C-alpha cells in the first residue's frame, strides 16, 4: 500500500473584498463629514452668542430720568459693563423750521461705537424729549 504524504490544509484566510473596503470608506467619510459640519455649526453659534451688541437705549434711558437738558455734546463709556464701547450724545433744541423757540422740545442724537475686529459696531438713535424746565434759547 502506498502512503501519501500528508498535505497541510491551506489555512482558511478570510479577507475583505475591494468592494467592501470601498463601501466602508464611504460610510466613514459621510459620518466624519456630518460630525465636522455639526462642530462648525456649534462653533459659529457659540461665537454669535458671545458677541455683544450695545445699543444706545441705555444712554437714552439714563437721560430720560433728568428733568433738565442743556444743549451741547457729551461723551462717555460703559465702564466695566461693556468694555471697549463708547457713546456720544448731542443735545440741541428742536426747531420747527420757523426760526422760533421750541418751548422745551429737545432733539437728542446718541451714537454708540466700539467692539473689536475689522468691522466695529456702530449704533445711532435720535429721540425728542420734552423738558419745559430746561434752559431755552430766547431766539436765533
């Protein structure tokens, strides 16, 4: 009887096909793109929430508490409340165009500037305040 030499069984090698690798790479790319988009959106939202827009209403509110106004220009800042922002306020007696006296009606123009970056914030406001106890002009 003839004996045959023992043949070693070929090890069962299992591997991914090229198609499976391509599909897994595509799924991974889509998942990473979605995560990156979510991170960018969250960063943009966080920056927008951190940005402070200061408007002139707080300066106007403080001015409205006074009973007397004087014509002129004033400047100031917001201190530690809003660092980097400053305001300018110009008060003039309102003229109705007839050259007469306005009887205590004043035009207040307020401008707030400040902020950082290439485009600093700028807000303006105009309002009329009636203050009959204020020093008025007698004529022009």
